[in-house]
């Protein structure tokens, strides 16, 4: 079985390499009806399922196919720093061992996450420490959404705003960043309003 994971992304990130359209194509390749795609998106991104076995409205045969086809990893917190104003800065480990930085910024009525779109950066801006280490790799759409999920769990609060201004240049990973924003906005995903999603480049 083949699927359309971009070749530059490691196999270990599995389904997190795919946006909603990619999951739709995967479902078609598996010979399943198209409505299964929105169910999978809802489980993976809306509910943050940690295993295919949790997806109880999918048939066991489909869950077995997914298990055999693509891993379902989650980002892990390696380090967390908390400032006096409640801001939390995270170092997260992804499925292949790559690490990225993410920041959660709480206020009285919202929780904003600044997420990374790449591990490292190729731009080499003199004012940015990330650029000095060079680009390690692009992130998949699901790895970007995962950063919001980790912060939401840590705060035990829904993320209301997201900004692509962590590590990396979002437009240098354009397709994946756009796919991630669509997942964040989708009712099947995180359901964040479009006006609350920002790209800083």
C-alpha cells in the first residue's frame, strides 16, 4: 500500500504527514467510502486520539488497515519553562526524535499558541537563533496541529488562537502550513475561527 506522504517527511510521523485532503486520498486508496475521511480527521485532530483502537465508529477492518499503513504518533513534552505571566515555553519531541519549540500564551479569555512550521530554519536571519543552526526538516500538517493539542492538554483549556511564528519560515513549508491551518479551522479539527489564525513571516 502506498500513500501520498511527502518524501521529505520521515515515515515515523505516519498519518500526521497528511492534511484533510491527504486523509481523503488515503481513504480512497484503502477502498473505503469518502465519509470515513471526516471521521478520521475528527478522531485524529478534533479528539486527539492516541490509537486507532479508540476510533470506535470506524469498522475494525478499517482500523486494522490504518494500523498497518500509518503510525499514529503524538508529540511529547521534553522541557517546559513557565514565566511569571503564565506563558509556557515548550520543547517538544516529535515521532522521529526531532525537537521543536512551541509557546502557550494565556490571557483571561483566550489561549494563544505560537507553533513551529519547521525544525530549524534555512533563512539564516542574523537576529534569529533558530536560523543559525540551519534547516533540519519541514513539519507535516499534523505535527503543527499536535503542538496546539499538547498545549491545550497542558493548560486543560481549549486553544482559541494560533500563530505560525515559532521555528521555521511558514511560507517555505507552504502546503503543509496551509493544510495545518485548515485542520485548525475545520469543525472536524480544532474548530478555531479563521480570524484567530495568523501567519507571521
